[in-house]
C-alpha cells in the first residue's frame, strides 16, 4: 500500500537523537550534538517558557529605564534587598546579561528549527500527490458507485472537478490523486518566522533606541528640550547615537483632570489631559496637542507619552538672617494613587546659621480620620483634587550631605549628619500649613511659607526604531496562526475501472491529515464530489465505511 504519512516528517534528531549523547565524543560530534540540542523544538519551547518567566521581575520590580523615581523609592524602602537586586540586575531586567542570553539562545534555536523545515516544505510543494492506495474502501472515508461511462471520461471529469476545488491533481493510469492544504504548514512556518521577526524588531529597538523620563512642571515658565541634559532619567541602547534625537521642545500650558465623584470609584481620576505647545525644531512653528494616556505625541521617530501627574507645593524658606534661601515649587511624589497623598522633601543648604531640611506629606484634601470609637487617627487625604490642601512637615538641621560632592536624590533627605528639631516637650517639631500660611522656626532658624500649589506631569520620551518591524511580525504571526488553525490538509483519490459485467466502478476516498476536524465535514465533501461526478446520477452501491458498519 502507498505510504499515507505526511511528507513533512519530523526530523529524527528533534527528540531522541537531540538528547542522545554520543558514547565517544570528538570535537565535531560534540559540536553537532550541541547544535541538535539547541535547535530541537523541545529546547525552543523551554526557552520560550524561560523568557516568559524572566519577564516577570521586569513587571513586578520597578525598572531604571522606565521609572527611576520608583526605583529610588524602592531602594530607600528596602535597603537590605537593594544590593542583592543590583547584583542580579533586577532593576534593569531587559538589559541584563542573563535575559540577553535567553533571548539570543531563543533566536538561534528558532532559526535552527525553521531553516531545515523550510527545505522540507519546499520539497513537499514540488512533490506530486501520492498515488492511490490499493484498497480505497479501507480508508476512514470512502464511497463508490457504478456507471456506464468510460473510465477515462470519469477520470478526466474527476481531475477537472478537483482542480476547480483547488486541489493539486496527478492523473495516473486508473486513478486521480489530489491533495490540498499545504498552506497549513506554510502558516505554521510563517508563525515561527514571525516570532523571529518580532524578536529582531525588539532587539533593534533596544540597541538603537532610547527611553527617558522627565517630571515637568506646568506653566509657561517651564519647558523641555530634547537633549540629554534635560532628562531626569535616560536609558540609551547599546548602539544609540545622540545625533538621531529630534530637536523638538515643548511645554505644558494646562492640565485637566476629570475626577469621579460618585460610586465605588469616587475620588479616582477618570481621565487627564495635558495641553502641550511644541515645536519640532528651533525657530519652528508652534503647535498644540492634547496629550492623553495611551495617545502619545509622535514627532519624527520619537513618541512622547503622558504617564503620571502630581502636585508641587510652592514653598519659601527664609533663614535666620531673613534671606530667602529656597523658593519655588517642590515636586512631591504620590504615595496613594487614589487620593494623591504625597511625600516630599525641601532642602535649603545655604541657610544660615544652619542648613535646613524639611520632610513630610502633602494632602490635596486634608481630613483627620476617626476609628470605630470616634477617636482621631492619622491624617489623610480623602480626595485627589485640591479641596483643602495642607502640608505637614518635620524639621531637620545640620549637614544635609549636599556639599561633599557626591550625588544625592532630590526626593531623599540625607539625615546621617542632620538632627531633627524637637519641641520643648520632647515631641518632633511639625508644621501644618495651608496655602498662604507661614510658620516661624524655633531657635532663630527662620520661617517657612506655603505659597500655593502647582501641578507636574511625568513625561516619557522614547525612540524605538524597530517597532514597525515588531508590529509586522505580530501581524504575520496572527496570519500564520489562523492558517495553521483553520486550513485542513487532506488527500483525495478517485479510481475508475471496468468490471467484468462491462460497467465502470468508481471509487472515491478521502484522508484528513489534520486532527480535530469534524468527520461529517469530510463525508459531506466526499459526497459532494461523488455527486458531481455522477452525470447523470447513478445508483449508489456503497457509502462511507461508517455507514457500512
């Protein structure tokens, strides 16, 4: 009987031979065995799983190239874990050596899997459909009928009918062999090739692109120009060229938040819009754009995203000599995403007679909480909008660590050489101020005034040159997946031969080469072809094997 197995057979080295270690290894045998290991489908699946698992820390742990402020806060909150995380590159997962190793091995494995299959598939496309088995009635789906027509006429009509149904046909002496559904394997190969395209696109973006962030205060007096000195955090690719940075600039003229005031989600921001004025090059025409979440501004090959917002209390510090040593908005970072209760520090290193440091919280809508017994508890903010803004800050004096030449975060107060100012009763000195209020500092240190509140926005600027390549890969992967899922490869044979009584026996059989198909669909297709060949219709003598049984 003719071999009915698929032409695209699995390479024997994919499973047993891929894992079987030669008894005596030469350098060449070791290299071949290692290559079979890396390019086996089993290894590719394991590497895909490892890549997915390796991406989890990048989603859970804050990343330097995405939100350096969150990384700084995490380091402050976890001083013991931070050094371990640094050694494991968990603050830069996607740029780590171990993640890159998995990434490169996966690409090598996929290429090694696909290239041999491409050659096998090209041979299968050129091959003729296999000849008809000797006993067609033994196939799972078969039927037959008798007719007075000559066998050559029946076979010619069968070949034409099958070609009309887009089968590839091959006419033999007494039978027509037909095959259809090669695009299923093409879809499978396209899907795997598309995965490589996606990986290449992501790699190109990581190598040649960059991503940076900046906290920008709202108002005409503040702006951003796209150069390296303007970024709060900047993560370039390994092959990044600063000359590719577009020379645009922008400022945030207005910021509007739509707050939810009713329902279970009351107090949350439903939508926020930053109004930008920007120019694409120095001296260019000024344009406006409403920047929203997931609606970036695209300038050339660079995207500008709105990813966060918050409040910047305007604070003025006068030292003991009456001189203004600090005045202006200070960015406070939200500690509660719903109520926008925020934390911040204010530093006045040039104050006299001593340096002054303030640390505390900002409450957009201040309220004192109460427990079940009605007693006052910790202060909090009950709404994210500016209902009753208040700052509550403690006071530190001494060496703030700003004059030793080392870098320090503007969001962290170095207390190693500083002393907290206390009240006569031994409690920490604390100022609770609303806009327009001032507090006199003890021991002739000066005064602090809460002038008002400004807004700030966290802006992310990124250039990803491989994103269109990655997008094309995703589209191709989807097409390949659809083809591999919905195209059903199948073979069909029609045999016609004279019987002793002078009639012609016409046998038809169908073989579905994919699993999961509905047998009734195959029977219906076979019956339709048989009915088309009977012209005029003849008496059916048998049907599918299922009916015979």
